[in-house]
């Protein structure tokens, strides 16, 4: 119980600190560009036209809504984090207690073996998926609270009011908009990260060298970053589907087409070359073949 409380407190603190970053990333993912491109320098020192980065975007939000404006949608996100931590811990503990084994059920897998990695990854996948499903309604509310900045709406003003609004307009399914690509992205990212780290640790790192533990931890972090980059399109599509056609300006044309399902959204983004939109908030280059519309504050 104490460990769970500690994880909740730590997670809540990190959530508060990272919330402005997520807020700006979501607005960029939707396609909102309130500031025109400026002439700057890329990482190689060459002069290029760039889109405003994280800090310029944050200053723009503060200018309009004040510093507190950077924390729109924080309350439902904290709810999601707290409930998700508890559910993840309970389900993972349940899997450990029941000794779920996917491979080699007749005997305990040796630590560090492929069999052990598969078993542990499967347990983690089950726990994460359960936590994601349970907390997704709060994730949807968080995103919609953020996207209201585009049209200056106040449709989603609080957790309970938002729950009532979504249920009244969209029913139960409205709480799970964008869930499938989010689940797929989480699962793929977990397996890519763990399996790639296992093969690197097993075949590319010599256990006889010093600092082997630190090297393996570093390889886990690197593979995690690599996996998150590969599965970023799932995150983007999930977030767009969570706000799509929900009555907010950010989920309707011209910012987004009305997609019948997430596969159409994926296909449309792929055709336009926007699968990585919002992936980076620094050194943002202009979209190829796009024109900036000052009135609409977006590219078309």
C-alpha cells in the first residue's frame, strides 16, 4: 500500500511538471499553429524558416490565458494517473500471484532468458492494457479540455460536467474514442522495447565487463526511446480520434476531417505526410508543400 501511495505521489508530481509540454504537443498534433513561421537557424547553423517551438508556443498561451492556462485538463489527467497506477499495480500483482506463464508453464523460467522476458512482458502488457482501458475516459476528457483552446470554447469545464456532456451526446462509446490505436501503440511499444533490449543485452553486451548493469539500463532506455518513435503514429491517431467530431473547433474542419474510424484517420494523415506531426517541439520545420493560413492559424 505504501509503495502504491509513493508511486501515485511521484506520478502526480511528474504529471504536473510535464503537463504544459503535453498540452502544447496536443495542440500541435491537432494542427493549431497560432504563430507564423520565423527565420531561424537549425541545429547545423543554417538559416531556415521554422515553426515556433515549445517556449514560443508556451509564451503565446500565457499571453492569452495566463500561466494557469498551461494547465488546462490537469484535473482529469491526475485522475487518470492515480487510477491507472492503482489498477496497474493490482493487476500486475494478481498476475504474479497466479504465476501466469506463457512459455514453459511446467517450470520457472531463468532470469534473463527469452522465456522469462516473454512471460514478464506479457504480464506487464495485461496490467498496462487494463489500466489504459479503465482510465481512457479521463484521457479523452483531458484532450478535449486542451483542444478547447483553439476555438475558445468552454464545453468541457470540469471532470463531472465533461462526463455528463460526453454521455449525453455520444453515449458510452464516446468515453472510448481513440482507444484501439492507443492500446495497439502501447502493446507494440512495450514488446519492441523489451525484446530489443533483451537481444542487445544477451548478444551485444559482454557480462564480464565492468558496469554491465549500468550499460543494460542504458540499453533499456535507448530501446524505449526507439520504440516510442516507431509507435508515435498510434499516439497521434488516438489523440485525433479522441477529439474528432466532438463539437469542438479542433475536432472539426478545417483542422480535421470527420473520420468514420481510426483507420481512415491513419490513411489520411499518411497521404498528407503528417504521421509525425507534433513528434518534436524543437527545430520544427515547415511542412513540405503546405501554405500557412494566418486567419485559420494552420497549414493547408
